[in-house]
């Protein structure tokens, strides 16, 4: 099985064709349609001459078509790295056993004591915690600025010290959209690398490297896997930078299991089909919710009411499958509304075939009081709805039935 990109598939124009064929060689070994799960910890050599030939390539440069030990590489893993790179239009990609493993590995590999990160406030809470606590122990500082405040973002950059500018797009949970041209320009001007987490968008809707972003990362657990049954993470970018990450992965040992890789590759083949359906369903559901009297506010970039709607239209090919909204009521009214729903499962995560719904006040911020949650922008009546591949009309009917039982505002008071 070759490790190099197939010369037969090229850069396909269509997202579905890229999802199925992009980066995948026709000959996957053993004449198998799917890439085999190479379940091994070590690899054998036929002779000492083969060992020397392998080491010559590894030490002096050259594309490797095999490996010596599974911590350094596996054909099942190489296959999804090629596919992800192809989907993102990147030179290369590296995968990890989770999304958090991906982002933490990148920072630990690249950053040094005395360096600095600028990140936006509407980012995944665990990522912020890692930057503000763990990295701080290594002498690495983090500045958190309001999402969408370009002046604050630039003002937070420390010349010759800031190494990364980091944000998500769309963000979690308010689905804010970053101005990628501005972000890339800031990075170049201040000699800082730019990192964008586009888990919510996927390369079907957005390819940040085309805007000049240095790194794009994903929690591959979500849309890439697509079936709520695998943990994985990925980073794509320039070949030299990704090689440094792969070398560091071989040292730190945070490698993905070949069976995990197999599940991610299965999911990648249907990525475009699922995401396009979720784009359409989410827009229909968001429009329904925005017009419902029992909903205070809807956050979805596909709606003109969203603060970043025009920016999303300019940058994205679709607006994604996640909607956040506020129920007209208090924390219990909101949880009762969720409990009455029949289609979505009450669960964290997103991007799978099944719809998932959660109340961030409980799932992500249960350890904070209502006042403390509000201080970080999380209302008790906020709901995050990650659509699966169910039919939009069935989801809307389910929402409407539950909303009918939400009491009038006068009965529950103000939030």
C-alpha cells in the first residue's frame, strides 16, 4: 500500500467526489474496496538490506511506503490523513485520538516558554482551560478577546511574542463567524501563525487554507466520523509544519488506533451528503424557530438576523447543522421543553446521523451559578441543537409539539 497521494484522483471539483475518492489510491492492498484495518504494533523486514534501504529514506529524506513501528505510522492512519488533506486542499494532515489531543499537541509542539496565544472568547471551553491553565505552567500566556472585535484582537497581539492567533468558525455555541481574510492578514503582518477550528463547518462548507490560514483543525469525532461512535482529531496545513507534528506525535505517543481510523474513513465517504442535508434541514428549522412566539432568539449564520450573516454568506458554502436558540422561559421551562422532544437525544457532541440536543447551562457550565454563567455569556434558557440526518419536517413537528406546552411568558416571569 503506497503512502503517497494517488496520481489518478487529482483535485476533484465536487465535495462528494472528494469525500469518496480524494487522496485514496485505487490499489488499497489485497484488492479491497475499503482500506484494511492494519492491526499491528510492529512491522517486519525481509533482510538487513531492506532495513538499510528503509533507514536511508527515513534519515536522509524520501517518501516512505512502509513503517517500522506503529507509533510512527500505520496504513489505516495514512489513508485518512491523505483524505483529510485532500478535502481541505492542504499539503498534508495529521490525525490524533481526539480533537483535544490535536489542539493540545499542536500547542505543546510549537510553543516555547515566553510565547503567547491570542484566542477568542466564544471557543470550546476545554480548549480555553488548557490554554489558560496547563500552558501557563509552561510559561506560555494566553489573551482572550471578544469574538468579532477586530480592534481588541489586534491590540492583544504582543510583537515578537505572540505565536498563535486562534479561533473557531462557526463558534460554539453562538455560531459566530471569523473574518478569515483579516485573520490571515494579521498573522502575516505580526508573524504569528493562525489556527482555525472549523469542526462546525467541515471542509464541505469552508476551506480556511484557501484564505491564507496556516492550520485548520477538526474534532473528527463530529462530522468526519459522522456516526457518534468514534473519537478522533485532525490538523491540516503545510507539509513542513505537519511533518513536525507527526515527528512529535511519534515521541509523545498520542496515536490513533487503526480501527478508529477505519471508522473515520467510513464516515468521510458520506461527509458531503450528510453535511449538505444537515445544512438544508438546519436552515428550515432555524427559520421555523425564529418565527415561533415561544422562542426568544435564534443563533444561526444562515439567518439574516445573525450578526455575521453577510460574512458567512461571503465565506461559506453552507451554514452547518447546529442551531442555538433561547426558549421563552427559565431554566426549568427550557429543560421541560427538551425532555418532551422525541427525535433528538439529550447528549453532548454533534455531527452524527442522530440529532442531539443539550442545555449548555447543565452540560458545559453546571459547576457555575446562573450569575456566573451569564457573566460568560451563557443563559439558562439557551439550547444547542445539533441536527442529524432526520427529515426536517419531522424535526419541526417535534419541536412544535413541545413548544405548544411551553407556558406563556407571563406565567414564568422574565429570564
